[in-house]
């Protein structure tokens, strides 16, 4: 932590906003219905596109008749896959550091074969979306259905056809990790537990569906793209590449984004097609997914089956973990981040809180004819956490140990850092012991156990579940860049001081509601000494912000925030240098506080920033000779000493299971989390809570259901359940603070911690409740029928 | 088939007149256009958010004759003769200023997409509470907003914001009564 700034750290600077629960300045606009989401952008000559999507999981397109559609009212164009391919080149979702990862070229509109229900293969652009949809119905398509690979368990069987003949089989990627003496550890173990865990497919269900508006201004040679997206610079780069445009010809603007959760950071065929159509038709074209399209074509996630076992000593030490993960990712690895990352994370993260030395994991990633999967909030984390925490609870039961006790015994001690986990991950500073201790006290564990025992006698089945976890945040180039993906891991912030003493800060990290702009304003205000209400933040525009990665993988605060901090400090240094020249004072004796240049020691005001601004901007002729003020400062930041800043936490869930109906009632939920320096408790806590609720969704409700032919069975919010307010408990959040020494602010990420740990806590709680019945569940979502099946009632 | 379609002409326009955020308005609306699209398209009220268009998510919730209604489940033609209020109108009238302040202070919103619908539903709940003279419990608030999905917040802060507003209004009423 920096001791500069006049001997004060950022936490005790007189006007520090860091660590304070400051409301987000940009939230007022959203509260008044004045947000600007993509569908709110008004553009003249707009064409609305609707896509014809495959009704088959796998089929050859024999013929496509578009003449009638072209004659329909309002229709501007009907465009097929081959026509679009003339201006938009295909892509392949592989990365160099995933050795052996394979996929096939994917087109914006499928050319002659469709490979999942919902894959777009023909576009209609019309004067309204309704007219475009009318025309879709007039397109005659002849399909030859092909065998569909629906079940990932049989995708690798020799008699299962390869979805892409050129690849020979359906294995996209395989990773094997074997550390220590796993076989010997299991041979010598006092206790071995094993389980097969199922993780259903689910998806992000952003309330604002995916949306993109592409406007090609031929006269300017400029494609302006309004996009509901997390990574504008990445989108710009990819549009340039596949539409053969120079960098300066593409501007991507991401204003308000109605939820993202990792869904809006991938390249989608329909979005690429929309941009290509704008070029082709030389007019703006807009695509807004309807909800059915969202379920069919947003990336899905999870869909893993993990068989795993854990070895223990007689005293309860975890000796080894051995696991096998199988995941189905749909017909293509998604571009450009690939669909191998989730399985890779499961391998990296499983058992991450613990100090065992023997670890073996195999992950196989297979192709199938379902919607493509890719990175969604807490990529791999809920799977890794469930596997380890499920096994730990099984071990505790067999050994007669308390769930807290076995975790306290096995977590890497707080004084053991820095160190490496069994999978090889580098851990700078975690706090499992402190977090467990805090949680135990916070939830009054012993009293809760007593209540559970009393109620059990009355036939009320309550359970307590714990889940310790680690989270990957602040990723360096190790995540994507080293594999050849043109995804920035560095981010920047440019700060300008205006004449009245106001600040404009533009940042390359983006806002989807996490509060990015809010924390940037807090940091900038603290660093520059300008009141927060005089700070305006600009984000989400490739033309007006520094180059950067955007917001994903819990990196906005830790990386973008540090860039803003450094830029703010640089600007402040520039300001006191000029003020010193004017005031004939040593700049080192000056500070900026509350919008004025002050004497560092006494705090006495020497000159308001507005006066300084007046001189600098309007009377530069009166400045001392040789003084050239630079009231703009830019700094960039990327973590260099660790590939990732791991965080940790522990969650607990208290549930009641109705053993007659199988319904699970969530009574209470707790989370203790360590994201390093807490910039804004108000924002972090609700991030954690939101993440927990999304994790609960996956644990209990959310499931993309397919039949054996690869047909999607639920495509509306009425039959894909997401958590509702009445089903959710109040959630208590607390923090342990282990700042990262990688940056001055010391902030790590917090966006995915909730989702990482919640499912395991819930499932462990359900199993704790079911224990007297000798029943247990291991397949998510744990719907009532899963519970009743476990109880042997159905 | 296409002739049949033409004879039904779903785009045939109908004249409607209604009160929108306190102003008398007129519009010609295609028969098949839902009220959400009409408010967004013809009147630029983009605070009406469309999340599912199946009446499930609640993002498009507005008040029609004082009752919370899904704008996506009502046809534009059905607005004829009604009194429609959206988040824009409720904002300008100042009627939900306290609720908006509470949402802001408690960070009861993240991406903001569900927020207008959530505020409208909460406004209706608060109005009902005022009529009944009571303060809704957290459970009652949770039940009331269960037709409004939020994917960001975890709901906890929203419940806090509605609860604190209900308590403040109740206290203000008591003060007036005393």
C-alpha cells in the first residue's frame, strides 16, 4: 500500500472516498428510466433484422427459397449464408495455449448445414421487426435431418458420428494433470469417498437480451456499432478482421448494458451478421434477440459430469483428489475465448482451498449438437467448488468430523502464503482460516446446529451447508493473450481537469451495472483531490476511451481501478507542479483536497482549482516562463507479478427440505469473502448477493432442457425458472481484507465469488437435511423430483 | 396463404386516445402492436423495458388506471380510453422520488433494466399499504415483487429500499394524523 500522498495512504486522505458506501452517480439516470440501452438508440433509415434459425439439432440445408419473402411488405433484403460469407469471413474458436483444442470454421450464417437448434442461417431485413418476422415465415427450406449428437456421454463412442467430419471425432480438447503420487495416496488412505456430480446446462438470462445496432456511414468510411457488450475493443478488433476494415473504420459503443454475466463477451453469429448486413445494405441494421432466441442462441454454460474421489488420513487430512470431468460444449468452440476454458478452470480450481499435495484430474471437452457453451459468470468455479466441498462433507461424515472442523483442519493456513495450490496455481495471499472463523461466529453455528437437532425431532428437516472456495480475478495476459487471442489484459484511464475544477475520466473497463463508473469516480476523486460530484466518467466507447479489455473475469476494479488511481496521482502531480510555479511554493509542500490546492501540512487553502483552471486555460500568458501545464494524464495497468489475483471466501446455507414434496426452502445464507481492499462496501455486498442468487439459480432452478434428439424443450421464462424474490433468503455478507501487493490500491475482484460458492453450500445443506433419511443429491439443479428420487419416493 | 395473411392485415391501424403520464395523447396503432412497443416507438418512452414479451419478467410493468400491468401483454389498441403511467411520468410527478432515493442510497439496482418495472410494482404495493394503513413486511415485499425478475442484485437491497420507503411514508402519515 502506498505511503505517499503526503504521508497519507488513500484510506486516510482527508477526502478519501475509498472504502465508503457511496451511491453510484450514474444510477439516478437508470432509476428515472433514462438509460440508453441499444434498443433505445434512435437512428434514421433503420432496418430491423430477424434470423431464420434451425429447427433441427443437425441437418443439411438442401434448398432455400426466398423469392416470396423478398416480395413481402416492408422487406429490404433477404440474405443467405453464402451471400453473407462474401463479406464476412468465418472464424475458428481455438487458442494456442490450449494444446490440441480443435474446432471447425463457423460462419455468421450457416452455409449448408445447421448444427444446433437455433443456429441462424438466413436473414431478413425489413422496416420493422414484425415485418421481418412475417417474411421469415415465407421462406421455404428443405432440410435433410442428420444424426444428432445430443448426449455428451456417448459423444466419443466409436459409432457416434463426428459432427465435423474433418475432425474425425467429437473430442475438442483434453487435459490431464497428474501431480504427486495419487495412486499411492489412495492406496494408503484411511478413508476414501467418491461421488459423481451432475451440473445442468444453464444460461445467463440477461434481462436486456443481446442487442446490436450497426450503422455503416459510407461517406465517412465508418461503421458505428452500438452493442450490448462487455468488451468494446475486442469487438472492434474482430469486426475489423472479419469484415476487412481498418481499425479506424470501426467504432464500438457500449452505453447502458442490461446485464451481461459473461454472456455478452463472446462473438455471436447473428451479431456479426448484423454488422455485415449494415455494410452490405449501406444502412443501419438492428438486431435485438427475443427471449426465445436468447435461450436458443446465448451461450450456455456448465453441462458437466464429474466423477471424483477424495482420500483422507484417519485424522481427517485430505491426502489426494482424483477426478474426471466430461463437458459438452455444443458444435463449435466459441470465438475468440474458446469453450475449453470452463473445463480447464475446473482442473485448476478443484480443491483449491486445501493443502493436499496429490492431485489428478482429467477433463474432456466434447462437441455435441446443442447451443454452444462458453464462459458465464464464475467459469468453472461452481463445479470445482461443488466437487471438492461435496467430497469434503462426505469425508467428514465418514470420519465423524464436523464440517467446520474438517475445513479448518485442511485449508492452507493464512500464514503459509505465498504458495502454490496442488494444481500449480500461484496464490499470493488468502485468508481461509480467518474467513471460516468469521463465518462461524456470524452464523452462530453452534446455536444453529442445536436448532437443527431440536427441529429434527419434530420432523422438520433442516440442513446446514458450507462451501469454501477460491476465485480467479484480475487476470493478466495468461488468460487469453498468451494463447494468441487479441483480448487486452491491460486497461487504461485518461483524466482531464477542466477549467472549473471538474474532472472527466475515461476508462477502458466497462459498466454493466457492477458500479464500474462509480468506483472509478471514487478512485479518481480520491487520487486527484476533487470532490466526487465533480467527476464524470466515460466508458464503453472505443473512440473516446483508452484501449483495454473491458469488464469480465472480475477485473474492472482491480485492473481498471488501479489504472485510474495511477492516472489520478499523475494528474495531481501535474496540478501541484503548476500551482507551485504560480504560488512560488515547493510542489512537494502542496496537496489537492476538496477541489483546492492546499498546504500539505496545514491544509490551508492556497488556490481553488477553478482559479488554477482559469489561469491555465484562459490566461496562459500570465504563467511563469517555461511552465507548460498538462492537465490530462493517462496511465495503464496490468498485473505483472501474478497471472491471476486469487481471492477466497466461504459461504453457508441454511435450508429446509420438505421430504414429502421435495421442495427446498432457503432460510438464510451467509458469505465471508476476501476481495482485498474493499472500494465500496455497498457495491461489493450487492455484487456478492447477486452472484449468490445466480448460483442458487443454477443449484435449484435453472436448466436448459434438451430431448434425446437435441431439441430444446424450454425456451421461455415461463418454463426456464430463474430465482424470484419470494424464494430468496436475506443474505449476510462480511469481508476479510487481504490486499494484493501487486497494485497500490490492493483491490481484487468480487464479481463471481457469490456464484462460485453458492451451489455447493446449498447442495451440502440439502444433503445435511436429508442425512437422517440416508438420501443424498448430487445432480443440479436440485429440483423437487431430484429430491424425491433421492428419497426413493419416485 | 399470403392472400389470407393480407386480408387479415395485422398492420391495419386503429386510432386510440388515452391519457399518458397526465397528458391527453392520440395515436394510430397497428392491430398487433403491443402497448410496450407503442409506448417505446410512438412516444419514445424507452423506460418501458422489454425483457421477455411473455408477461413473465416484469421489466415492462406500467400503471394502467392505477394498476400494475405488463405493457407486453396489452395491445396498443386496448389503451384507448385508459390512464397510462410509466416510470417517466411517475418520475416527473415526483410521486416515487422517495422510493427512487431509497433505491439509489441502498444500491437496489445494478444494470437498471428491471428497475422501472420494479419501481412501478413497488409503487403499487406502497399505495396499497397506504390505503390499508399498514407497512408491508419483508415477506410481503418479496411476494409483491416476485413478478419482477432482477438478475443482478440478489433482491436483498431492493427489499431494503421498499421497506425503508414504506416505513418512512407510514411514519409521515402518523405524524400528519397526530
